[in-house]
């Protein structure tokens, strides 16, 4: 887990039996194993906030990115500690907000404040910029899907990049009124629904959560499935999760907003708090 002060911590979690309202249930217990330190042992890993971490799908390693523009490779050691090595020796000091591996782990993607989405080769450490500054807005979250990457922007648009081209083709989806189901302010996160590989969720500073299906053939576009506005009192939904056991007809979303935890099901036309 990454913290706003730049620290990265390794946690261990396990399920324990617990009584809730007099009934036997299960809960998760967390324990800190260690701090992941920089090469200067007394310093936090990142000089600024640690924005996002990604675990390799087929190997015991992870990558960490931060608002200092640095990327670190994290690998567990037999001692139980975690070794951190700089991935990009010369960070360009442009804030990085998200990182995701491809399904094979052969490449990964980063989203940055300069309007750049980069695709990195996990072996050669080379990269290509899919759209450097072309949108005029920074990118806050990304989600790879097949030969494309979904990217969320500070301006409220969701972009689709085709990674088969040297410069990824870009398709924009945004809204000023929310009438077409797209966001009108910063999109903080995009997440794939675990129970349905074709459905995605996004959440925004405009107080909405959107479920949608990307169509990636011919000219890529997004089909809004349903969007939720919880209440006029909720101005910022910063994170959203999906129950991996659910399907598109009954997607259970859990959103963390400025006013607390919110729950909604896409099967409900008027989801409540």
C-alpha cells in the first residue's frame, strides 16, 4: 500500500472469525510486515505521494509509481523484507498517478499529469508515449483491455488508445451535461468488473459512478450501461470497487466519496445511499 507521504508498506492479511451483532462471521485482519525504503535507508520510497502499485500477473514482483515521477520495482527477499530498485533512473519529474500491467505482464502502462499515457516493455525497459500532451489534460487512471487502453482524464473525458499503432489512436468520450452518461469533471478511477470482463466502472469528482461497455472494433467507442448520481450532497466519488462475483445485470459497486461509503446496484434505477 502506498501513502501520501511517499511511504510504501507491505501488509499481510488473513481472515479471522468474529461475532458481528451476535452472529458468527468473518473479518480481515491486517498486519504490517515492513516499510519499503529507498536506497537511502532513512527515507520514504517516493519523494512525494506514492500514487499507485501494480502486481505482476505471473511473477513475484510489483511496481510502484509516485507524484515524484519515479517508478520502482519491488521484490520480496527471503528475509521478509522488500527490495526496491529504481526502474527509470532519470525520472522526468512529471507526476504519475496510475500503473497497470497487461494481462501477460510483458508490458505495463503509466498515466501521468502531463497528458501522457506510456506503454513500457517489461524486459527492455523501453517505452512509447501513446499520446503525449495531445489532449491538453492529465491522465489519472488507466485500464488495459485487449489491444486498447482506457484512460481517465482530469477534464472528465474517457479516452481509448489503440496500442497497435506507434502513436495510439485516440477516441474521446466526454459530457457537459451528464445526459449521455459520461462524466463532466475529473475521472479518478476506471476499474474492470471482475465478474464480467466486458463491463467497467468509472467514478468522478462530479459525484457520479458510471458502468459502461467499451466497443473496440472498427472505431472504438463506449456504450454507457448505467450511471449513478447518489445525491446532490455527494460532490466527489474518489474510488470505486466491484464485487468479482457479480455479473453485469447486478453489478454491486462500492464507492468511497467525500461523505463516506456508498453502495449501489446497477439493477436499481434509483440507487440509494
